[in-house]
C-alpha cells in the first residue's frame, strides 16, 4: 500500500508573552525558545524558515512535516516553552515568575497570551512580506541598525548563509 503524504503550507506564527511582560529579555530565556525549535527540527516535526525572538514576543515562519500537524506543533511548542520558562524563572527571577500568576480555572500561571496568530503563506509575496517583517522587527524596536546584527534572528542566515543555530532551511516555495 502506497503511503499518503499530507502537505502543510508554510505558516507565519506569532506569539506574545502574557501582558507583554519582558520574559524573554534575558538571553538564557531566548535560548529556551531556540532549544525547543531545534528539537522540533531535529525530530523532523517542522522545517524552520525564519524566526526572531524579541523580549516579549516571537515570530516564526515554519512548515509542519509529515508526522505532525500545525496545531500539534503549535500546542507542543507553547506548552513546553511555557513550562521551561516558568521552571527557569522560579530559580532565577522570582519577581517575574510571580508576575505571571493568574487566577484562572485551568492554570495558576500564564506565560503566553492565549490564541497566538498563525497565517498560511499562500504565495511567495506573502512569504517575502512576513520574512522582511520578522527580520526588521529588532531594527524597528531600536535593538540594532541592521537586521543581521540581531543575534536571535534568522536575518544573518538570509544575508550571508550563516546558520549558527543549525536549524534553518531556506524556503523553497513548497
């Protein structure tokens, strides 16, 4: 019996820290995001085309691969990173950890704002628009002059091929 393949288009994904708190200001917390993405790539759950990690939000372009759906990858990423961030904050920054305390029926703490945004990129023009938006985010925030100067971004990969995070794939249009 021939195996059937499911095609998932590239997605622009953005998630915000609850109440825009600067949880990701410290690079060690950005590294939690990097490690999670790297794991999803190494387990062949996603292909990562672009990313930026800011102090209080993230943007990605990713594509789910055969063995997992976009919603599964999003849920897994959000749950895992929230748990890891909370564990790190309880050790390193008790005040920031306490600021994430919420009075909700289903949780004691909330790291990510509910319902992150995911948009299918249906053509190359949409991909380019989102890629440029992602890469210029740190420039607009005043964190650097050129997109490739910001470390926690894929801009350097698209500028000179540097794949220091070992998890990026150039988008091929599929």
